[in-house]
């Protein structure tokens, strides 16, 4: 459990290896083969994702940064409306680049709040925590190294401060539609009336722009995707030949889903020593690794309605690419 005052090493203990084993065991015998994007974020993967966020093709981060910068004052007004301290719980905080805009502004305005970043990447969380400690030494910090679902347990456990849950960056896009509904229902369950969820949704737009964001000019997305195989090589003593796999990404404007694949460039057999597994690949066979879903306004409103929330704020960038949406329980 992540309690204020714990050292970071106490907070970050690793149980993800067994999850990776399970994923590889079950995912690579499926048809088609599958590995979840939640395993992208080892130290190297988190570093590559930071580069992606600075890519001229990956518009999402810039759009959301603009939204938070433009509407930070409106957001504080909404969060602090009940005149009581709040817990800012951030799911999938990553390097917190965008959130720091809010933290800085909220501090400046003397708001009373604690910051509870949650991330699946120990390395990203460690970087974020030491950054925030340095910038705002007396900000109360409750970091948690965990996945989204496990971190929900924590929500009902602690203080009676108002909860503001941040789920930024289009992280929600990684959920399949039914998983998203399930997740927001579970979230609703843990919250009190008046608590808030602020979600960053990437909106449906010209498919060419979305396609370009996941097929960037510097092949960062390719490196990000392939890094999953590098991780399996290292952690599970496997022999994936990274040059024998390619990155392929589709965007289907009918479903709003961008999908990432790794493609075997030849007939080959991969050995995963640590779990005594041998995996055959046909030439052209794929491993499906990620869904990045894009939303319409109607879908977002429906999600709120189906999961017990009211839409209480809708903020977009000036191009209308991205929306940060306030749900209130
Ligand atoms: C961090 C999940 C929001 O889906 O856009 C970036 C990850 N994948 N490029 C996304 C990602 C490929 C990103 N999220």
C-alpha cells in the first residue's frame, strides 16, 4: 500500500514479471497472437514514449497540454467547488508533463490538495516523484506503483478528501469498449457523490492525421512497439530477432480504432527459454499489441450515462482534436 511517508523503494515493489509471464504464455498461443500494450512501459519503453510525445506527428500531447494550460483556472474552480481539500489521483501518470501545469497553478492559487500518481512503470513513477518533490517540496505525495484496476481499491480506503481522478492522455483509448464501461462502473462504485473524473479523450478526426500519429516520420512508434520483444528477450530469456519483425498500424474510421501489430517478416521459430516455450511464426503472421481508440462526443456522453456519471465540463483544444471531459458522480 502506498502511504504518505514511505520511501519510494517501499512503494515500488515489482510483481509485473509474473503478469508478463502469464501474458506471454496465453497471448502467444491465441489466434491471432496477442500481447497487451500494458507491457510496453519498461524503462526503455517509457523513454521512447516520452520521445513520441514530442514527435510532430503525435498531436495528442500538444492538444491536451493546450487544453490544460488554457482551462486550468476553470478546472480548479470545478475541483475546489466544495471548499474542501481534494486528492488528485492520477491514473497512468507517466512523466506527469501535462499534470505539472495543473500542479503549479493549483499551488500558486493556494489550493489544498494531495497528489497521488499511479503508474504501471516503476521508472516513470520514480522520475515523476523525484521531480515533483524537488519542485514542490511540501506538496503531499502518495505515489502508487500499480495497474489501473488494482489502484481503484485504494480510492475508497484512505482520507475523506474529495476525490478528483485524472485519467489523461487518451489512456482510456487502450480499453476495448466493454472494458471502458466496466472500468468506469468500478470507478463510480469507489467514489462518493460529488467526486470527479477528468478524462482525456482523443476525438475522431481526419483519419489521415490519426494514421500519421501512429506511423511517425522518425519510426518512434515502431521502436516503441518492437521494444516489447526486446523486453521479453531480456526478462524471459527469449531470442526474438528484432530485425525479423516489422511495425504495422491501421486506423479504421468506422470503429475509431487504431491498432498496432508486430509482423513476422519470415517463417521463424522463437524460443522463450525462461518459460520453456517455443513459438512458431508464419511469414506475415501478426501479434496484435495495442488498441488506441478515438471517440465521438456522443460516445463519450453515452459512456457517462451508462456508468453513473454526469458530464459537467467539456474542454477542447482550438483545433478540436482532443477533449478533456469532466464527469461528476
Ligand atoms: C499512452 C496509450 C495514450 O495509445 O496513443 C503512442 C500509447 N501507442 N503511440 C496511445 C501510444 C503508440 C498512447 N497512450
